[in-house]
C-alpha cells in the first residue's frame, strides 16, 4: 500500500489589533506611559526639572526680590534714624535678625499660598495651571512700598549730604561766649562761667580749629550785642552761646552754635543731676 503525503494545513495570518484607549484599555494610559518614559530618560540623561519656572509661576521669585529690596531699604533707614531717636544699641541687631528670619517664611508663604481678588487661599493648582490674578492697586503693592522707601532713603541721604550747603570756611574759628545764668541766684554766676570756660578748653583740643581766648570772648558778658557783630569784631566764623539753669541738684544746660551770618546750624538741650564729691 502506497502511503500518501500529508498536505500541510494553511496558516492564517496573525493580525494584532490594539485596543482603543491605550494599554490595558485605560483612557490615555499609553500617553501617560510615554510621558513617564520620557521623564525617566530625561532624569537619566542628567536633565533637572525646571525649578525656576515653578518658582516664578508660584510668585516665589518676585517675593524674594521684593523682600530683599525692602529689607535693605529698611536697614538703611534704621541706620540713620535709630540713633537720633534714642533707640538702644540692640535695636539694629534685632531688626537684622528679624529680616533674616522673615526671608524663608516669606518664601514658604509664597509657595503654598496665592492671593486673588477673593483673598488668600492655599495653592493646590498643578504645574502650568493658571493662577489667580490680583487687580487694582494690590497687584503693585510691593512696588508702591519699594517706591515709598526709596523716596525716604533719598530724602535722608540728601539731608545728610553737603548738597546745597555752603562750603565750610578754610580757616574755622570759634568764640565761646559766657553762658547766661538763668537760675535767679547771682551766686551761681561762677558756675555758668565755669561751664563756658570748660567748653572753651575742650574746643581748644580740636585740631585745625582756632579758639578765641577767654579774655576776648568773655569781654562781651552782659552786653546786648548782636552775634553777627561779635563774630565780626572777634574775627571768627562761629559763635557758641548758651544758658544754665540750676535748681538744687537739677541742672539744665542749653547751647547753640551760630555762624557768622546769624544762622544756628546746631543746638542742644541737656538735663541732668549735679553730684557733689566730698
């Protein structure tokens, strides 16, 4: 019996049909997987996330710059006004510490919170989402504050500078007039004259300052003469006059510096107690 050859069965073509909606049938899962793959490849290649864009998006960069500028301007103003106001020495140090500690707090608040027209609320929006916008003057509040502080610093600098002031005399000279006794007690006359003489001796130690002798300046005691005429007669550019009021142990001293044209560029009042040494 002759064996017949077995004919091979025809092979059907294999067709792969992708399920609509992505991998595992989840909507957009394929795109998400590709996006994760790209991010992973980017991190493997050394690419870092765009942190600066995220900081700008949440307003952290603007807050950091505004805080730095406002803090610097406040410190400049404090450096000028704290001492004349009689603030303690640690006030400036406390202000510097407060500014330094407030910097990270301001950055954290800018990162986690947003300000809109409806107030302050937690920022939970994803990256790239639109942030609420403040309208009106509140949008430029930091710019207004910086502008006001800049004007204040400018005014203080102009007042401290020599801008608009006449040039100082080439050969400054001063005469100390006897201080007026306002105590009502003639016996206190020696006390007021002694203070004026002590002031004259102290000024004589200033380098480059010519001080008129006591015998010349004290010659105008009791005379109702104009300060400008006294300065002209003594040949000085400045005259120092003052008054003394003594009541028991309480002492009040007033002094005023007057230039040759009759203007008083400086004046001071001091009050204290007199202690007797035995």
